[in-house]
C-alpha cells in the first residue's frame, strides 16, 4: 500500500475565502511589513503567555495545591487582548467573517464599487465604536477604578478603542484600494 | 425600519458581520437613549467569561496540529486499523475528519488539510470519483458535535447570556452531542459501505507490523484525544483547563519534540489561528451588546406571541425550526448564526418545552447540514476550489450524503432522548 501524498497543508486558514480575489493588504511597502511583523510577534507573545499561565495554574493546583490569585484574571484579560488584536490582524486583508451572498455574482467593476461602500461602512462603524470606547476608557481613568491586584481598569480596557480604531483605519485603506480599482477599471 | 433594511443590505453585500451587529446594537441603544459607551462595557465582558479561554487555546492547538504532519499520521493510523474492512477507506475518511474537525472547529480547515490526503487515496483505491468527491466534501463539517468543537462552546456562551432554566452547562452540551454525532458517522459509514459494495477491494489486509508501526508513529499525538476527551467527558478537567493542557502539549510535541514547526514559523501559525479566533470573538463581543438590547426590548417575547398565534404544537414548531435553520446554515457561517439567532429563538424554543441543551444539538446539527446545502453551502465552494472541480459537480456528488445527513438531523430533532440520555 502506498503512502498518501504528503502535503504541508500549508494553506488557506480557516477564514480565508477561496475563490475571492486577493485584496491587497492594508497599506504597502516595507513600513507595513515591519508593522505586520510587530503585530505577529505581539500576538504570539500574548498567546504564549496565555498558554503558560493557564497551564502553569493547573500544574500548581494539582501538584502543590496552590496557585496565583492574579493568574486567572490575567488569562481572562489576555482573551480580550488576543481576540481584539486577532480581529485587527484579520482586518489586514479583509478576512473578517461575512455573508458573501450577493457580491460573488456581481460583475467585477460593480463588485469593486460595492466593496468600496461596504469597507467605508465598516470603517465608519468601527470608528464610532472606537470613539465611545475611548470615552469609556477616559472615564475609567478619571474614576481610577481598579480591576484586580490594583491594576487600573483603563489600562486593561484601552485595547478596545485601540483595536477598533486600527480596524477602522484598515477598512478605510481597503475602501481606498477598491475605489482605485473602480477608477482603474473604468479607463 | 429604513436603517434596518440598509444594514441588512450592507450585510448581504459582504460587510463584515461584526460591523453590522455593532451598528444595530448602537442604533438600539440610541433609540432607548442609553449612552453608547455601554458598547465598550459589553465588549469588556470578553474578559469576564472564564470559558472563553478555551477558544483561543483549542484553536491554536488545532492549527498547530494541522500545520504539522499529524494529519498524515492520523490518516495512516485510521487506515491501518480500519482500512482493511470493506468500504474501510470511506470509514477512515469519516472517522479521521470527525476527529480533526472536533479539534479545529468547522472552518474549512478539515477539507484543506485532510481532504487533500484522503481524496487521492480514495481514487487510488478505486472508489467511484463522484462518491469520493461527495464523501470528502461532506466529511469537512462532520464532527462538530464532538467535544471540544468550538461551535459547542460558542453555543454554551451565547445561551448562558439568556439565563435559561434549565441552565446550559458546557459539559452537558459535550455529552449531549456524543450520540447524535456518532449517529451521523454511523449512518454515513453504512451508506458508504453499501453504495461502494461493488468496489473491488484493493485494501491491504490487516497487518500487525504495520498496525504497530502506525501506532508508534502517532505515539506522541495519541494521548491528546484520550486525555482531552477523557478528561472532559469524565469531568476531571474543566473545558478551559483541557484547552490549556492541549495547547501546551501540542506546542511541546510539534515544536519541541518533533520539530515539524520551526520556532521562526511559530508566530505565523499563532497569528493565523488568532485571526480566526479574533474573527469569531469580535462577533461574540459585539453580540453581547446586541443580545442585551434584544432582551431589553423583549423581542423574543413579542416574536413568541406572534408565532404562538400560528403555531400551536411543538411538532410544527420543530418542523419550522428545521427549515429555518437549514436556510440559515446555508447562508450564515456557524458562529455568526449562533450569536445572531440563538438569543432570539432560545426563549421561544423554551416556551415550546424544548430543552436548551437539545436545542443546541438541533441547532448545530442543522448548521452542519447547511455547510453542504446547495447552492451556497460553504464547504461546496471550498471543495470545488480545493479539488478543482466545477461547483455543479460537487453539488451532484454531495446530494446522497446530504439526504442521509438530513435524515439523521430529523431523527436528532424529533427524538430528544438521543441527545439527553447521557445528560444527567
């Protein structure tokens, strides 16, 4: 019996949409490559911290019947950070989950126009969330509330406005890229 | 009304769902004259739900295993132990894919990672081409009723927001999915063996040396399903603990021991898994806000009164539910469907006397079928793309499997004991 062929299974990640044209990354050139790499490393560090803290707690609990009181809340905050930074990374090339029912059947020019509109809408909505999240963070700062172990809540929550602002910015860039394609396709 | 319609249209045109849900939540809050900074408070609740820890950890472990050579080892293992039977390779496909999907979530990864190994193997073993295409397409979403599949966890999280009585415990949900999931695997296996009975068996006979070798080869990964599933099903581990152990173990094995993923590639794999996690959790986050609005506005109550005038019996309700969920599963990805629809239908289903845990199994079984429902089920497109076949051909190939799965979904829906017998 022959072995099944080996493949690296190297590709499309879960939310990648096969068949749809590859949109350009938000931004271009070396600056954005550096930014992306920094994002990846930050994400990796947060995830690694999460794995070791969560697993470490189990080990401590089972072997020594002890544990750090701060570890569980830290792991939960890491979920928030990892989720929002992951969503920010997903926005890099428009890999947010969506319902792609109508646009896949549209002719290319119209599809780019539609994409410009949907990306602009996403940018506007994200900016609104970022703005109000920013207000929430500054209120928490003002009242100096603390979450656990005397860590101020505003520090932990600050990722919300930051991530949504970043997502908004990326969708603005995606909208600009689609708009450019509409113009280019027309000439 | 006009705004809702505009949002719906934007959604259908491909606007990311988190934006649509966030916008509708904010519009709801504006109408009720609630300060919009409440949206941030709701999003911050992601940091207050211990069970959510399981989502990034399991997803990362799944991606890591998928990127290593584990899929090939899994195929070889199931092939030597099950492949000698008549129709064995088809059963191998179903079993291996279910196991893999349980760990990676149903996101198309299974078709890409395992289908690529199994489809050529099926053809090589003289299975009918159309049958093989349909089989791998269908197998892509099989297994999402088995722990620790992400959709089960997300259902529990969303349902718990509604505080139903009886409560939805995640462990109960894991137990409830077991028999319905096995029923699906058995039904599809039986059909496969029967429909391919004419295939001249080229399968190698069972051999002890090969069986031993395949066991040894997969030795490092073998404890994973045993420890994780055993730990969860016996209640030894909480779900988030099992996730932490799985992630750490997979990291040590694939990066440290086997070295199939280098340290330089690790950030990329981590990022890829977190892109999926971020995509799911941002929808969960904004839906925490919209769910609150839905409860405040008593939308389920109003909807229920409307439905009760038309639908009197539980049976009719279940039939309508099946049709509705099937259409939904075809259009919406499973995670968005969960966060958007569960808050609305859970209270209604409760008032028809449906147990919330059973509802979860019905919901996910239907969604699973939705993945392969023509014309727009997601797996049909992924398979068409991956195996370079026209999508029409994939439709035709998948239809018999669709019918079998439809029957099992109906059985699961109308026979609650099947799901509830293991739940204490």
